[in-house]
C-alpha cells in the first residue's frame, strides 16, 4: 500500500503572494496580466535600466525613503496632508502608486500615456492653501519636478546599495533619462536627464526645503506607527531604518532622525541587504518576472 503524503503550504509561495497582494492590491493579478500581456510598443525596451531598477526588491526601501525626502517641501507636504489618503488609506495609496509605476515602466505606450493623463487630471483638482497662507497647486511644474527628482534619486540610491545588479555609471544616466520620459508625460517641462543633472536639481531645491509639522508627523507615522500587522513590524522596521539610512545627511537631520555611522555600517545596512534579498526570494515565484512594482 502506498502512502500519499500531503504537501504542506509552501512558505515561499505564501509569503510572496501575501506581499504581492499587499502592494498590488486585490486587482493585482488582473492588472499584471494586462500590463505584461497586452501587445504593442512600449516606452522602454527590456534592456533599459528603468526596468531593472523598478523590478528589484530594493524599491521597497527606495519608496519609503522617497516619501520621507519628498515631505521636506512644505507645499508638496501640505498637498499630501490635505488631499492624499496616506493616513486613512495607506495601502490603497501604495497600490495605486505601484500600479502606476508598473504601467509606465512595463506597459504599452498607450497604457503608459493613459496612466499619466489620469494622474494629471487628479493633480488639476488638488489645490489649497498652507497653514501659513501660501497657495499651492499639485499641477505646479515646480512641485511636480520636486516630487520627481526626490523619487528618482531615492530609487537610484536604493538600487545602487541593495539592488541585485547595481547599475554602471552609464546605466545610472540611462535610468535618469528613462524616468525623464515619464516626467514629461506628467507635465514636467525640463526634467534632469543625467545623474549629474539630478544631483544639481536636488541641490537647487535645498533653500525651499524644511521639516514642517506635517512633515514631522508624516515621518512619525511612517516610521513609528505604520499600518502593518504585528507580525510584520520587525521586517518593516528593518526597511524603515534603511530608508532613513538612504537619506542625505541634511534631510535626516531636518527630519530629526538620528543616525550613528558605526551602527549604520555594522547593523542597519547588512540587515537591509538581507531583508531585500528575502523579499526578492519570496516574490520571484509570485510573479515569475520582475519583482517590484509587483504588478
């Protein structure tokens, strides 16, 4: 008589599917099929650096670091605090952002343009006045450019530190050039196109940046009281510590986020490398393709 043993749940598959659903949302599988399966020309071919960066687990660290850095522009942070669902619906906001990144990076040219048009339409409706009486518009090219350069710099920093295959200098320029294609479609007239231009643009924003009460509140929410289950608090804490580690020194100081160089090099970064490797390991079976954004 032959005994048939039932296989238990595959922990790798279980973890990968859980992460995928969290980041991609309930429509993630359908969106993934549409993005990757629809025939037609793409903005970016499979050889382009943007596909490598946006398809790596390092995006989990880079995305969180980008949110912290972006919060330092008072007008951008006022718009987020008043109009974004980052506190009431943080997972929904993450899922929408993930889907946008996936669509513009991997989707057809038509899908990518439609996604950018939809975002521009939303931006047109987002306007208001800060607590100090300064008006803002989310469609303001200067604010859009700040959000763009902070995001691109953070994604690239994360990839170069934690990515499976860091980019060469020429590929880093190629990544910034690729993202400029998306920026123009979003209404940014002159985005940076090389890493040198990206650094110069970030420096040019420095006089405008400061940690407002809204920015400090957002940092506390993201780092100290994140909307994650208790079982996920430790891994999230590792990602959060590494997101802080990625910030420029001046940005971390502005947000009052302490950093110790010895602890950073001996503890934070090695744990960050291990965590991104674990995410990469878990997500590959869930997608069978690029890792993040997972749609």
